[in-house]
C-alpha cells in the first residue's frame, strides 16, 4: 500500500531480483515489447505511406 | 569533508550539500519558467481557437515569443542543469567541482533570463523564439540570451569537471552509470548547441547595435544549430530519465548496456543533422546538403531513438518478468504500478514521444514530404509531442521522486499527483494529434487569425478544420489543467510541504 505523499517506488522499492535470475537466455525474452514494437512499426508505415499519398494529391507528376 | 554530505536513507547515495542546493535552485527556477510559459500557452490557445480569439495581434506574437523562450529554453535548460548536477555529483557520490562557479553560472542564467523576460514583456522583442533576421529586437534581448547561454555552458563545464573529480577521488567503481552516461551525451550536445548559439547571437547582437550585417539564410542555418539542437539535449536527457524512472519505479533492468551506450553515442554524432529539416524549403541551400543531412545522417539518430524505444520498455518487461509477472504477453504491464505518477509519466512519455513525435518527425525529415508540412500546424504538433508530452512529462514524473529524495518533502495533494500524468498526457495527445490534422489541412503555424479577416483575398479552409481546432483547444485546456496541477503540487510540496524527517520521527 502506497503511503500518502510518497511514490510507491520509495515506500515499497522494487523487490531485488532473485539470485541467478536472468542467467539463462530463455529468461531474456521480451515478447510483449516485441508486439508493441511491431504495432509502432505498422503505425510508422501507415503514416509514412499516407504522407506520400497526400503529396501525390498536391504535386502531380505527368 | 563528510559534514558536506548527507546520506539518502532511501537510495544510500551520498548527496553533496552544494549539489543538493544547486538542484533545488535550478528546479525551482525551471518551474517558475514553466508557470510563465504555461500562462502564455493558455492565452495563445484561447486566441488560436477562433471561437474565442482572445488576444489582439500584437499580444499574440508577444506571448508566442514568451511561450517559446520560457518553455523551450528557460524551463527545459534550468531543469536539465538540475539533472546534470544529479547525474554527476549525486549518482557518483561526489562533490560538485567549483561550487562557487556553479552558483555564479546559476545567477548568470537567472540574470540572462530576467533580461530576456523584461524585453519580451515590454514589447522590445516581438521576434518570436526564432528571432529571424531581419526582425530586429532590442540589443538587450540578444545580450540576455548570450548571458543565459554562457551560464549554461559553464554548468556543462562543471558537469564534466565533476566527472573528473569523481574519477580521481574514486567515489564510484567501474564505469559511470548509464544515466550519467546519457546525461554526458546531453552535455556534449549542449556544447555543440551553445557553440551555435554563440556563433549566431554574438553577430546578431552586434547587428542590433548597428555594427555589421547578418545574412538571413546564414542566420537560419546557424540558428537552427541552436534552436533544434537545444531540443536534442532534451531528447538525450529525457532518455536518461526514462532509464532512471524505470529503475526507480519497477526495478527495470538494462537489457544490454553496450547497445544503450552506443545509441547515446549515435545521438552525439548525428542528431544535430535533424536541424536541417527546418531548412528543406529554403532556396539558399543545395539539394545535396538537404538530402545528406535529412535522408542519411539523420536516420542514424532516429535509429538511436528506436533502440532506446525498444530497450527501455524491454528493460521494464524483463525486470517485471524476472520478478514473476510472466503470464501472457502483457501481465508485466497490467501489474505495473499505474498509480505511481513516476511510472505512468514514464510510459506516456515513451508512447507519445515515439508514436506521435517520432513518426511525425521522421516524416518531416523527408525532403519531398516536408514541402506539404513546412510552416503548418503539423510542425508544432510534432514538437509538442516530443518536447512537451515526451520530455516535460518525463521530467514531471521525475519530479515526484525528486521532491522526497532531494527536497526531503512529501508530495502534496497526492491523489491529484496520481492522476496528473494521465490528464497531461491525454490532453497533449489530443492537442498534438489535432494540430497535426489541422496542419494536414494547411492551417499555418504562428498565425494570429486563420480566418484572414482583414486580408485582401478570401480563403476558406475545409470545414473539418473547425472541428480539429476545437479538439486542439479541448486537448490544450486539458493539458494546461494537468500542467497547473503539476505546478501547484510542486510549489506547495517544496515551500509548504510536510518534511520527510518529521514523518519518519512521527
């Protein structure tokens, strides 16, 4: 329970990592972040494409 | 010597008394600048919202100058000076090198800022943040900026001197922490930035006195080495704060220290090129220069941001997973401390900076696309997402830890503090996206009256513009409410807050 006026990170600091935690490469997977990164990439592609499309409306070639 | 230090009961760090005082002084002045810039923001917003159209034209441009200088220079740089003292003296358990010079620098920055404020509020410098030549302000304006920049440059020198002192006096072992490394890259970019500032403001100051001439294109070229690069100091400092907040709030781990350090180094080498996107429609520069700077070199800086944009959340995820939150894809995120304003500010800062600020910024960096975005509201839409929703929000989150750890006070109005990042982030997201949409419809930036009421020609924007401008106003008002809450919390906590010692004794 957080104490009024103090951030939880100070009142209840994050638990120390268990000993030997993260030693195995299997534990180093971050699938959630990977999904978020792919969503970002998709947004990037869509926005970039839309901008070229908009440009084609105002700057016609031929 | 030990009498000059206190040991932080929470972190165990030794805090030099001078570092403590310098951090407090810089942070307090930074928040005062935020307040001035915030009031100007409210008045500007109520003017650009055509339904209200509050200010007369002269005060609109005057307050736009006030808003830009206070938000992009004074608030941000005072806060970053505090971060430099924290990342050097506090994180390395060291004393501050040359504390007297540090105080001299602080007062020089304050004096410079006060001179600039006076010139702006008295109508002697209605030249906007960019002060493009041949717009001429009073010489005091340029002198004030130069004094401020010299002060900031001295603080950067003290930061590097403190790193050397810490190394010599062996106050830490191994490599410097990643947060200090990030702050060091911000400091290096600050040197580049302030060098550009000196190179352009000194001749412009002389020109304002009637000595010599300044070419308008050269001014733009060199000035943007200051104007945009100063925001890159923010980026490096913000990313350093992301790593710090991740560690403080959820015990995030650094996925790969070497990769993160390389990414910071890429900022130093390539991020200044991003300034070129302001000059892509300028006729005085050749296409080769434009293409090299924006289409090649700049992407290496973008790569750095993408690396940090992956390693920071991945570090949070890994830290959470190693503590047992392993169910599904997102238990680590669901079970994170969302009621901690430090954590919520961190996450919203990453998301809005990356998704809105980052993507729009890269788009502007494309020469062909720039021509449909330049000087429209898309540009402020972009930098409000980076500097305000990204950097300022990260600094706000850090403040909730600085108040108890440095000021030794409890955070006042705690229930409000918990929701403040949500209000501010939601407001800034709506505001930035609406600005971007308005810009897509061709709405110009820095424009007093987009109805062109007194223009000799008639021009009508798409009716959709009214809708997005209203959304912009609603988002802006929400964000200003969040900002006002932040200032109220900060000022009350620092000056009237309950001391932490009293709480511990009780």
